[in-house]
């Protein structure tokens, strides 16, 4: 059964890709054929948000338990979240070009997402600057929690504030404006990308755990060969005869 | 010793340290003054629009805060007093004490910079209440966020730069909110949204201190 999973998954990906090209153009877009970017743009911020929530939860678990496995999981979540934030930005720029005619509109949505990218870049910069494993784990967990609320504010609240005026629609899904081909294919793409994300997360966690075990093993072997261990045996003071 | 007394004791210690070597307030005030004078010089023969004025003032406040605030925890590590503080102080009291000191310092620097800015650029304040609320909320937000970030980065390599690097992205959207509020105080926005935005700044400050006091004990003693 396991052998069949990969070919079936590849087949489904192929079918969805073909369907996304079969879907009709949207005349409301300046370039109607580029409306298909919506299939890929829509799932990215939702997955990024879910991963950021997961990352914050795992960071909190690390602070609660001091178990480094939570740090590994939190890092994997944050890395994947960052990838999806970058994809959101990239697909958003294509969307912006297709719909509004410019790659960068200085739209509050675009700007706020750019700030989210900076917030989480700071997280990775902090991790890179700290060598001590335990301190890096605890402080980066604290930083992840501290940046989580500004990030959510920037993604969901800031663009909807009354004085802020955005081109980006905020009610397309809630008011049922996405329907027909576009609703079905977007859901399919969302499901596929979610599955890929789960697989990538598990691979990342597994790789990090193997690396950590290898590191611990190499530290252990150094100690057993006398690298950091104290010498065994007792040293006693002796008296030397005085030379007259 | 009760928690409030501990908080006040830490704040008092910070004030004494600052009076003995006033590098934090001096550096920040000098930066703010030079920045405001530079703005005044470069715009001497033009009148600045209220929106631009508000943005310029907020950028100066942001960088003045990021320059001064990180010292609260960094100087403990530089002077070797961090371990003693870890032994004798409750983490919550240390965070609130240093946060309170940073808040007062930032507010003082903010008031001085704002006053100089208004005098040198000739920018009239139409709604003084909005102006003060925005300034207090903004300064408290900057102080809260930078206090937490400096605690996180205090024992890392390049701690001062790293504190600024991790605090600035957290504060950038405050500049946007603060500019909107200040624009209203300068009379460029008549929609009455200035009060709402300024309240958001105050809420952000409260949130930052609340989250900081929850997270800080878990990183301070490690």
C-alpha cells in the first residue's frame, strides 16, 4: 500500500494542475488568464498562519518543559511558516501585477506582510547569533512568543483598521464570492499543499533529531576518550626531603 | 520584601546607575536633538505637511528609543552584576523595575524631542490631548518592546546590534499607527480616528508589558 501512495499523490497533483488550467479565465482581472494565481495565493497565508500558531505553541511548550524536542519542532514550524510567508509575498506580487498593474502597490496588506517577514527574519537572526544551545532554545522561544501577537495583528487586524485603506479584498471567502471552479480547485490545492507541508515538517523534525543525536554521540565519545572528563585515581600530597 | 517594593528598588537602582553614568539618556537625547536639528535645517525654507511631520517625528522617536533602551540589561552583563541580580531578585520585579525605568526614560526623551521638534519646525498642535496620548502610548510601547528584546539578546554576541535588529521589526508598525494618530493631532485628519489609533498604541504598550512579564522569568535565569 505504501508503494502506491507516492504515485497516487503525484497523479492527484497532476490532475489538479491540469484542472487549474481548464478553469475559465476571470474577466474582472486586468489580465484574466492570470487570475489562476489565486489557487496558489490563497492557501499560502492560511498555512503560514497555522504554522506560526503551531510554532508559538511549541515555543511555549519548550519554555514550560525545557525539552529540546519542542525547540526542534518549533524551529521546523517557524521555518516552514517563513517559506509560506515568502510564497504569500511572491504570489501576492504576481496577483498585484495581474489585478492592479504593479508588482508593488504600497498596499497596507503588502506592507504589513513585509513587516511579518522582517519580524520572523529577526527570529532566525537571533538563532544564528547565539551559540549556546539551551540559551538559544529558551530565548528564541521567548522571541517567537513575543513576535506572535504583532504578527497576527499585522496579518489580520492592521489591514482592516478603519483609517487603513487597502485594495486587497478581505471578505471574498466570508461573503461567498469564491464559487464554482475557483472554489473547488482552491480547496484541492489547499489540501495538497497541506499534505506536502505535513510531510516536509516531519522530515525536517526527523533530520534535526538525527543531527542532534549525532552531536550528542560525538560529544559523548570525546568525553569517553578523556576529552573533557576528569582523570580517575587519587592524587595524594607527598613530602619531599629538604636539601640542607 | 513585597513585589512593589522590589520593583521600586530595581527602578531606583537603575536611576542611580543612570545618574552615575548618564550615557543612556545622553546618547538618546543627543541623537534625538541632532536628528531634529537636521530635519529643521534641511526643511528650513519649506513648510512640512502635517503628515510628513508626524512621520518624521515618529522615526526620530523610534531610533532614539532603540539607541537608549537596550542598556538596561546589557550593562548588567558588561559590569558583571547580572548573576548577582539573578540570585537576589524576583524575575517579575526585575522586568517591571527595568521596564518602568525604561518607560520613564523614553517618555522624558520623547517629550524633549517632541518639544524641540515642534519649536524648530513650527508645527502647530491642533489637538494637544491626542498629541500627548499618542506620545505616552508610543513611548511606553517602544520601552516595553525594547526592554523585552534587550533581556532576550543580553547574553548573545553583538548584543546591542542584535537588540535593535529584533526590536525594530516589532516596532515598525507602531510608526504607522503613531503617524496616523499624530497626523490627527496636527490637524490633518478630521475623521476623529486619531483617538482610536492612540488608544491602540496604549493597548499595545499594556500588551507588551503583560507578555514581557510572563515570558521574562522563563529566559532570565537560563
